[in-house]
């Protein structure tokens, strides 16, 4: 008979609200290729529909398995990611007072800097041992938007075009340009991947295009100092430290660049933590909540966290991609088998974001 000591539990906010997950107390191990595969996505830019469908088939397999996969030959040059990485290090290595000039507390829409010990993405776990700098969608930075003044009013109600986070980092002249080049490259890649996901669901390739004309598209630089030796990592332990707590992402999918230090951990289907080790030249893509919802749970928004126990500083840069906040997130008819009922109600994408934030707060209650 299995001992109760062989498992533990965590609570996480999920696409169905706060849930409790059982975790195996097995040693952390590296992910197998069958769990987090490496997918060559260069064919998504091919003129051949069959080539594009070949990638979609692989994406579907990954999305219904662990919900994570690496992508290679994605079209984003290494010099772009290296420049954003170097700019991130230059920013985070400044003194706290200088960084706080760009504080996110001065923003109406999550633009700017968050200081150490001010974030706890999972209230059941320790305070996140990280700093971050983020910015949200601004159509002026989207090469696909030709006329900002022509954006419909119902869309603009959810868009805030701010400059404070850039004005207050002007002491680093390369920061804005480096991050925006990375961001714009991800915009192009994400729109292509959106079509891949449509094909993976057996839908017309352009089925989801209208939902990402003015997307929810944010970028987040994370800076993880090493977790001190001897620190515990356990749920509901006030002394625990975590680089970033266990969570799922909110929108459709995430495109993550990580440096060579490592620390990303994924909860597999068996309830075991596995390492998503850095692979040079790749991004990590993971399914997020909205994609799980529109597929009626067929695609998995997977719990993950970061634990930097390397003794070195770590940087990751996440690009979060979803439908515009003015759009509705609803189960797709094509994702329902005959007689199958919808697991998720229709929801406005902005209301969904607010609900997810509230769910994380509820965990601490």
C-alpha cells in the first residue's frame, strides 16, 4: 500500500477555478522528449498547406499531452533575443531606487517594474523571489496596425497607450528598442502559431484570426536571483521561497525565452514535477487557460513554476498571447463531440483576466 508520505498537495487557480492537485514526492527529473517535444516550426511559414498541417499535427499531440513543447527554427534571430537578454540584465542590475522610477504602481495597465518580495503568484506558496518588468499591448508597436486612429471604440475601451515605463527607463537607451524588437518578432510568430492551432483543431486556418487583430499581447521580463541554500519549498509554509509559484497562464498560449541557467518546472499528467531544461535556439510554448476553455478541455493549460537553485542569476522573457480583451472566449463547436456538453461558459476576455486574478487571491483565503 502506498504511503501518504509519497504525495503532497498544492492549490492552484485554474481554468475551472481554484483546484487542488496531488503531487508525487518523487525526485525532480528532466522531461522526456515524449513529454515536452521539440517541434521544428519552420514549415508554418511554408506556402504548402500540407507542410503547415504537418506542424499542426505535432502541436495537437503536444497540446493534448503535457501542454508544453519547444519550438525551433521559429524565425526569430538569436541576436534579437541576446539583445533583449542583455538589456534585461542591464536593467535589473541597477540599484532599487533607479528601477523603482519605472514602478508598475504608476501604471493603469501592468506596465513597469515590480520590486523584490512584492509578488506571490500562488498565495499558498512562499513569496516569489523575483523582480519583473512588463508591458502590455500598444497598437502603436504592432506592425499589423496601419491606423491607430481607426481602431473601433469598443476595442479602444480596453487599450491603454502609456509611455511612463519607457520614459522612466531612458537612462538605458537600448532597453526599449531591444525589447520592442523581441516583442514585434513574437507578434509575428504568435499570429502564425494561431493559424497552426486553428489547423490543429481541424478548423479553417484563419478561423481565429479575427480574435487577434488587436490581441492581448504582453511581455514580461523575469529576473530570478538564486534561492538561498537551505530554503524550503513547500505549500502553506511561511518560510518557503520560490522563484515563481505554481500557476497556469491566463491567455491562449505563452512563448517563453529562457537563458541557459534553467529552473522551469512543469507538472506532468502523473502529478510529477519535471524540468523543462533550456535548449539553445528554442522557445518554450505552453498552452494557457483560454485555449483550454475554447477546446473544451482537450488542450491542457498546465501547471508550472520556476525554482532557481543554480547559485546564479536567471532571466526569462515571456510573451503572453491571447484574444483581444473585447472578444469573447467560448467553446468552439468543432471541439464538441456529438452529445458532448460545454464545460465552460462564455466569458468576455477582460472579465476572464479579472476572474483569474481574483481566483489567485482567493487561494490565500
